[in-house]
């Protein structure tokens, strides 16, 4: 009626965008509610620190009352919620309670690059290795080697990150003493874009990255093996074999490519959640990234920092899934906009 022609592709894209907006709003609401369900006041930690530093009870209470007004915690929950949404719409994540007067955005900006460097690199490496090994295990007929890889993968997949981290620290930092046990770089070295600093950062990240890779490779291998076995009897694979194509070509062109699509979705979700996915690993290695920041925020009931990290994580996952949904029709020719 308005002269706008119906387009399946446009409808597909708009539907995903609307879903993203609605889910983002729900996430923001839950993000506001959950931290306030935790026991304890966000300023109880501030008062405790003041008393430990020798501040008087009367003076401490006066400062706490000032903080309550500064952070809007003296208002009712609905008013706090409206103020919270207004801040989000303007891109303001607020001021940190535990690191006053630093802003939440500055704390996240300082911690996020270290977590991205550690988690993103480890996740992508484990994804590549795990998927290649999983596809080979599912496709290959070498039963002894496959059995060994499956058993090792099952064992690694069941070991928690922090337990494997402690084992690696004991072996490589104390028994052989070839790698540092904690921190992101030596306190004696000056940060900068030079070779010595870069190598020092890499040496500190090897153990936490290795603990993530070893556990994650097992998970990717098992899931990829299951996907590979599920399509081994498909007609297009049987036809490719009947044509006399080489096994390497069948593996790369027909099998591996088609089993990779579900794994891309899992990878996007893993990358979207890296902001908070390193909590235990960073605690074991005393690696000051987003995980350590989130742990401190929990300890001090810092609502604003928790809001910022949770929001970044959930929006990252939603954004990654939405992006993959939009790219699927381009990646897989079997998928078409509008269901055709």
C-alpha cells in the first residue's frame, strides 16, 4: 500500500535486529536486578576499609551517606532503574564504588585488552586445533590413535581450568622454573612497544593460555567428532567417494566445510563471552584482566562495575549470535533468506 515491496532478505535482517534490541533490553533489566539481589550493601566494603584505615565511625558514616547520594542509592529501586537506563542510553556506565572516583569505563578499558589478548587468542587456537583433530578422528579409520585422542580429550575436558592451572604452575614455574607463575609482566620492566616488554608479556601469558587451550581442545574435538560421524553416510559424501575423489579433497571440500558451521556459532558465543570467561584462570595466575575486576566487584558489591562487565558480556554474546545469523546465508548456500 505504501509502495514498499516485500523482500525476504530485508525481513530476515530486520527480524534479527528487532530480536537483538528486545533481548538487549531484557538483558539490561536483568543486569540491574541481579546485583541487587546479593546480600550486603555496596558501601559496606567502603565503610570496612575506612575503619581499618583508622577513620572514625561518625566520619565514616558521613562519607557513606555522601556516597549514597552520589551513586543514587538513597532513591527507590524504580528511580534507580530509570537513572540506570538513562545512563546506558548516553553510554555512561557510571563511577566505580570501590575505585572512586575512577569511572567504570576506564577500569574496563584498562582490563579488557589483557583479557582479549589472553582469551581470544587461546579460544581461536583451541578452536582450530580441536576442530581439525575432531574431524580427522571422525573421518579416519585408525582406531588406536583415535581411541587415544578421545580418551585424552575426555580427561582434559573434565579437568577444571583452575585445577589444570595449578598443576601447570607447579610443573613449569616451581619444578622446572622456566616460566613465570603470575602477573602480566615483571614489575621491574617498563611497559612500552619494545621487544623485551612484548616477550615478557608473552612469557607471562603462556601458562594461563595453555591451561585454557588444553581444556578447550578436548571440548571442541569431542563435539566436532560427533558432527563428523553424523554426516559420514550422507549422499553427497558417498557420491564423492564413488567419483573416485581423493580422501584429502573429500575431507576438506565436502566434510570439514559442512561440519564447521555449527562450530562457528559456538565460537562466536565463546568470543562474545570472553569479558567474564576468565575469572578462575585470572585468579590462579593473578592476571589482572576482566575476571579479576569482576571478582573485586563481587567482593565490594560494586554494582556499577558488575553492570558494566555483565552488560559487555551479554551484549557481546547477543551481538555475536546475531552477526552469525546474518552471515549464515552467505556462508552456507543451503540457507536462504525467507526460508527458500
